[in-house]
C-alpha cells in the first residue's frame, strides 16, 4: 500500500545517491495485506541470505515477520532485523503475540520515531501514560490489547491542542484557524521521548517531529531498549508534494 511504497521509494532515493550503492543489493517482496500469512514472501527473502532485513509493514504482519524469521532461519543468519516504527508495541512483538518465552522477538531493532510504548510495563511510571491507561480503563478498554491506543494518544495530542488554540483566535474554530494553529505549534508531546521537538513553521516546515531513536528488543524486559543517543533533526527535512496518482511524495 502507500505506506510501504513510501518506504521503498525513500530507500531507493537514498541508495541512488549513496557512495556505497555498489556494495548494496536491495531485494524486496510485496505482501498482500489481506493474506492470512506472509510465509511465501518471507521464505523467498530468507533464501537470499540477507545481512539486513527490514519489515516495512503494519499490524498483524509485524508479528508474523518475527515468527516467520524465527522459523525459516532468517533470525539466526541476518545481522540486523528491523521492525517498522508503527509496530513499537508489545501487542505486536511481545511474548503473548509471538508465543513461547518471547525469545523470537529478542534482538530485533526498530527506529521507533521517539514514541513511548504504552504497552510496555516499564512505561507505567510515566505520568501521561498512567493518565492514558486510566482513561482507557474508565471506558472499559484494556490498553494491553493494542499498540494502536498509544498511537491514538500521540496523534490526538496535536489535534486537540490545535483545536484549543483555534478556539482562542478571532472567529473561533474555523478551517483556516485550525490550519494556522497546527502550523504554528511549538510544544512538547507527552507521548514522545524527552528531548524530541514537536513543532511546525507555516509552509517552511510541515513536519511536527523529525526525531527518532534506535531501539533493540529485550525479551527479558519485554521492551525496546534505546541504543545510543536520540537523533533530533527538527526543521531539517525538506517539504514534499504528495502525488496522488502514484501515492508517493515528490
């Protein structure tokens, strides 16, 4: 879908200008979102004996990538295996999902976009996570059942803040005031790691966040553990024009 195509196009664009492009063989397999399993494409990729495996997908296939890699030998052979940022949650890679003691997920990497995993037990000490969990519980929802609840709180935050700001502008909540408020945001998103800037600047900077961390999954802790320093590039990404016909940026 468009999600995967964007990742693919972005990597190809980087590879085309990379000084080490001659040293990299890039092989892809497309999965069918409605397929019950991803066994066939995973088996094909495993047969290539890749040094690095990137799962740029979402939902159930994130879990399936972990279990398939453990079964077809890819986990043992590849030096690095990556999950997509949208699957940074135990509801995708935790032992309850991958089975057994959860070791199938151990050592998987992620560039997590700085998101705090609301599913992880270690996040319970975070005040905003505690608030989010309590709010869901009061409405009969178990936060452990889906990583999408955490995503919902991340994405809802700028919407709610922009609505509140727009309400204070002359004319109140209108489409133009909402856009003005959103494009002027400069604040902290409580569902992101400390140190990540959260801002936009009119038409000059259209990205609320341009930061991430590398994380590595520790099955004994049932959590992605940050590796190295935070990467913060606020204001440095070039804006793009979305091409609806191709479903790609640029």
